[in-house]
């Protein structure tokens, strides 16, 4: 899913300060959720007391924003007596923290954050998934870089977001080309700082996802070295809580259906979708057009094969000591999948 966008100017703070800033932001975010969670829960409770169910949707600026702007989900759910409340977040992990404290019921996220949420004990259930979209993450290098193949990355400084979808992609890409994870120098940076480091030549390569990827290609003339095709599926996910899924299977089914409608429209109207997305993300339309030109569209139910993909990611993160314990992804399986076992 879309991630928080980088600033129009390169980040000027020292790279060594990145970890502290992220920690402070995360601490502030958790505190805000704790303070606001009771209010949102109270509002939902008031709706229930009035005989009305409430779907609290957490979303990042991106695909769900289109659904929000059109109001079609509200129209579908109104006859069922279900109200929709929208809460915007700047990243997937914060949405999952909101789920964990009971502040939202549904949201969108990439591959990696749910793994960490499950490891932290969140009552996470996968509600839906996009089709595979391996073209939306890649390793890029400066246009005139001497790096011409994945094998050339050995010993090089590579920037990427620790514990993200591209972290998994990089590990598997190196394996595919006969390299070990330790053969490269990892530089853990969030997208804004990674872009600044890439632009200054402080790193040799950057592993990143769209729309950051498209923006780097358009504004920095970055060269794509390798994408995730044949390496990682790079799906996005829609999530809910086990309690909400148990009581509101009909609501979740309609939500996924309405997202699929947006997907079907965008697949046939890429220019219009790019224009709408550029307004939402605040990006030049040329960037969103490149982004959507390589996007595969489609939303589906999560099945055992998709859970197996997430299991591989979880196992890899455990091996890298990014999570403290091995996970069983069946514990986050959709209710109907568990019932059908």
C-alpha cells in the first residue's frame, strides 16, 4: 500500500538521527492512539446502542482514499444499518497498532507489518489480499553506476527500510543470484532519508517500492537494476480483528467487494486513476502514471496459498532475528478459512 511520501526537498537531518526521530514519532503515535482509542470505541459503542453497527476504517493516502471519496461503501452498507467511520494514518504499522488497541476494525497494509503485529500479539485476521504485484518494488542504482547486475551488489552499501516488504525481497533476490545476505552492507533508512542518501551518493543502491520507486526514476533518473518478478509476490493486504470478523462477516465481504470494484475500474481507466491518485498523493501525474502502468489490479479472499506466502516471510524474519518467535500464520487466517479446515 502507499507509504508516507517523501518531502519535496531531500531530508537535511543527519542520517545518524533517523533512528531517534522514528522512535519519537512511533512513541507519540502510540500515545495518541491510546488517548483516542477510547473515544473511537465509545463512538462505536454509541452506534451499537442505537441499533447501528459501525465499521471503523483505517487508511493511508492511496487506494482506500478513492473508495472513501466515492462513498460507495457507505451506500452498500447503509441498508444493513452499518455506519462507516474513516481514520487516516501515515503508515501501515500505526494502523495495526490502532487495531491492537481496538481503535479501528479494518485497514490496508503491505506484506511485512502484519508479521510484526502478529508477533506482538495483535488479534489480527487477514480479510483480503491484492493479486501479486512484483513490479512495484525494485533495486535501483544511479544512472551511471558501474553496478550492472545483482552479483555486482556484493560488498556495496544498500539502503532500505528495515523489516519491510523490500527487506524480504532483498534477502530472496540475493539468494537467487548466489549471494548471502551478509555479502552486502545494509543501511537501514526510511524512504525519505534513503532518497537523500541515494541522491548524495552515500549509498550504492536503494531497494524501494512504488510510488517512491517511480518518483526516483522520474526525478532522479535512477536506473532499475532488478524488480521482484520471480522473487517475491509483493501483495498488499486488508486486515481486521478476530472479534470483528466473527461478528461482521457480511460487512467485510461487502468492503472487499467494493475495493474490487475500484480495482476493476482502475484496470480499464489507468489514466483517470493516475490523475485521481496524483491528487490524493500530491505527486506529479507522470509519477502515478508510471506507478499504475506496472500495477496488477485485483482483490481476492485470502486462501491457504496466500497464507503460505506470508509464512515464508515470517520464517525469514525470524531467521534474521527481526521477530522474537516463530509464527503460525493460520492463527491469522480468515474465519471462513479456519471453519473450512
